[in-house]
């Protein structure tokens, strides 16, 4: 019986082919390297019965951990899609330290295959990304085992300072190989990626280090008795829930479409910044930005294309401000920026320069999107910007500063859009004793 066209074309439908050719080249190169090294390790393997049993024990522990924490892992996957810390490292790193490279890689493949079917596949995670992640862990394990072997094996760990240095070197090599390979893939797929995109935020690096330390301690205790594996479950499950809390907190304060602060989170941080500036007698400034004619994008190309445009504009805004400036999405196509520490005599001039850079950058955007009619590029975008220098007088609120910036925004729109208008310091209204809630006009195209 002839195969259906859909089945014959299955390979061509793989998500990996939608990636740029440079990304595919890196994926293939890294995976071929892994195949060569793992194949070489298996060709020279002379396993002992004890090593085989230990490999089975660690693989079983990884599976039990996955099964016990499946609900938490799936929830983490949903809220931490862009940055996901893998706590199965405790088992894979212990395997890398204790087992010959071939058995360590087999243990890793078993654990990650089970993870795929129980966690990643139900969350619709792309298979090629999971395969690449598994490959980086395999290469990291091979490298770590080489360090252990080259420094005298597990027997050297009891040798005081040398043992600590040996185990520390293996940990460093494992982390470096894994992190650098992932950073390479991110760099080729996103050429303008920031260091935090390449290597993760500081708290994510800290969690990964904690997991590696747990894996090292597990390996040390297993050299005494295999029953100590039971003591690893409690700390790893507690750590898992702690990471879940962190990711939920981040999701609650981060806009899902743009990665910027939500309106509530931005308001809270802006209030803190104004209070701090008042104590330090420093100057702040505020920008309110609105994407011009955004409704046309949604009406013409659909809301998914509109979301891509919003994300591109958010990236453009972030690229033109400093790292400690507060950038948020305030609703619809409206963005807000709070800029602390501007030079007082020239605050309005500096603010205008920043706003103008953002305006120009948005006009140069070319956003590739998928539409029902096929791929296309959305360009000819523009943004209107209003700004104000924030008063440091006692009682000045975020709402008062935004009232002025909003007024300037509407002046920019009334002048024909694609413009910048900045209020002077004396334009800030006098502080009021009672703060009134700000009414946000979230019409799609004001």
C-alpha cells in the first residue's frame, strides 16, 4: 500500500527545518561530535557489574524523581518557557562523576528520554531543542569523566585539598561545556542576544550551581553507600519547589508577550524609584510610548503578527535605554520607561535624546511574521513618545508624572504621530494629598 503524502513528508515537517541554516549547522555539528565521542567511549567500555548496577540505580532515581515531580515540572515548563533550569542535573552529574563515560551517557539518555515523554512532549516542547539539550549534557558528562579519570578517579576525592580541587575541576568542566554549547546555539539563533540570554540570569546560574553541588555531594555519599541516594530526594524536591516559586513570581511580574514588566509591577518599582530619588536628591524622568496605528497591524495581519510586532518594539525600547531603567508594558500598545539618575541641569535634553533614539529605531524595524497568506515582513512602523522630568518634591507620585507624560504623548499624536514631546521640570503638577487612580486608555489605536 502506498504511503500517504502526509506520512511521506513527515521528516520535512520537523520543526527544526524552520530554523536558520546557521542554527541547523550548529545543531548537526554538536550532535555529530557527541555521536563520535559516545561511540568511542562504548567501543572501549569494559564495565564492571557494580558499575552497571550503579548506572541502573541512578537512571531509576532520575525516573522516580521525574515521576514524583511531574506536575511541578510541567507547571515550571509553562511559566518558565524562556528560561528553564533542569534539576535532573543532580542525577546526570552524579553519573558523570561515578561512571565510565559510556555508562554515564546511557544513564543520561534514559533519564532524558523519560523526561521527554512525561514532561516536555506534553508541553509541546520542540523535539530538536530537547535533543540538543540532551546532547550538551552528554558532552558535558564525557568531559567531566575525563577530568575525574585524569586526576586519579574517585579515590582521589578523599585526598584533602587535591580531592576538593579534583571534584571542583570536574564540576567546572561539566558546567562550562554545557553552558557554552547552549550559549553557542542561542548566539547563532539570536545574534543580538544579551549575556543574560546566553548564560541565564544570576539567580538561574545560582540554582544551576546549587544543583551541581547536590550532584557532587550525592556522588561523594554514593562512594560510601548506595543507600544514601534516598537522602537526595528531599533536598532536590525542596529546591524544585523553590525554583517553581521564583518562576511563578517572575511570571506574575513579566508581560508574556514582550518580556517587559507588567503595569502593576512597573508601578510598584517606579514608586520605589521615586522615593529613592527623593532621598538621594537625584533626578528621574519618564517616557510614555504608544505604537502608531497598531490596530491596522492586527486587522491586516492578525493578532499573532501583532504580538510579534509588540515583542520587536519592546526589544527596540530596551536596546536604547540603560540596564537599570524600568521598562514596562502598560496596556495594549503602550509602553512606559522610568529613567533614574539623569544629569539634573540637562535632564530634559537627555530624555529627549533617548526618546528620539527609540523613535528612530522603531522606524527601522523589519519584523518577519507568519500570516495565513505566508511569511512576510512588517515595516514602516512608527511610535509617538511623551516624556516628563519627575519632580523630587515630597508627595510626588507616579500618577502625577504619568499625567504629564501622557499629555505630551497626545501632543505628539496630535502633531501627526511619529514624534517626541518632552515636558519641562516645572510642568509637573503640585503634589496632592490624596492619590487618584490613573485611568489608562487601552484603546488599540489612540
